[in-house]
C-alpha cells in the first residue's frame, strides 16, 4: 500500500537527509528520504509526495537526468533542486528545466523552511488546478520565479512572477538592493518577507546594472501582488549579456521540461 508524505528528499549525504528530517519534522512536515537517484525514482513510484527536494551531484544519475525522469513520471509533483556545488549555471539550468526552486547548500533552517513552504503551496495550487499565472506575452521568465521585459530604450524591467508570489502568501515587505548595483542572472536580487516573517529570495532573470528601483514598493509592498507585471516591477536595469541570457528564459507561459 502506498504511503503519503509531504516531502521526498533525494540526497547521497546522510547528514543532509538527517537535517531535513529534523528541521522539517519540527515544522509539521512529513519527510521520506532516498539515498540515491534510483531509490528516489522507486519511492516516487511507490508513494505519493507533495514535493521533492533533489540533489544535483549524485554518483548514479545526476540531478538533471533525474529531474527529467521525475517530471515525466510524476508531472504533478513539483521539484526543488539543491547542491553543495552551487553555481549560477546550476541555478539557471534547474529553473529552465522545470524545477520550481533552487536551494544551494549549506542552507539555513529559514532558507529550507521558506523553500519547502513555497513548494508545498505550489503543490496545492497544482492539485487545485490554479496554475493560471503565466507571464504575459513579450515577458521572459526564469522558471516560475522572476521575469524580464525589454524596453525600446534598450533597458529592461525585471520583477517577481505572479505564481512565485502566490506561493509566498501575503507580502509584508520587499527588500531591494541599492541603486547602481550589479545583479547577476540566477542569483538573489531581492528578498520578500511574508506575513509569517519568512524571507523568500527572488533570483534575477537577467544580469545588468540597476538604473532605477521601484521606490513605491517601500511604502506599498502589496502592489507587488496586485500588479506584478505592471506597477509591481522591482528594477529597471541595463542588460549585460541579454542575447545569451534570453536563451535561458521562457517567453510567456509556463516553463516546459527541456530535458
């Protein structure tokens, strides 16, 4: 008889498995574990899970090969990728290949819980048929997390995707970086605090120098959710390598599995 869990963790490091079980268990999240890719696929076939947390660097199938199989085998189960060999390329590839999130190691308890909370909320939305938050036409999306829109001047607006914001819940505060800073595709460019006081990282969809920040968000954080593709933008930037980075993004719509 199949069992039902909130979370399946696939990782070849026992210390990581133990930590996730301990931390998530303390927050009421039921956890099952698999020490390698093949065990993960077997468990995913035998049981039901709301979310998978999957390591990238494993000795049998790597995480990207496993991600492709999981999305085929269990398309309604969202996946978050994690790795101790964190690179920008890993983050961008994870999101462009269909993962809903990316969590570099070592992660803090808050980073783990905020990621798992978003993933479980995403799962609830999938099963309720509420994935109707695709980016508009002419917007370029980094997975389900952020977007960029090119302007006629050559600058670009970037912001947080509607679906990402819905998995957070009510936004309490938006923490932006300083004007004139450089942001890099696949790295944190802003942090959003929810009403539960968890912080959620927004990963930049493109790289570039910030020309302008949306100061309205400081006094009215709610505009981010009321109008995420309009007045709720985060930054206006000068793109750095737009031709190459656009290849890593999807044009409107939801992300397809590229494996």
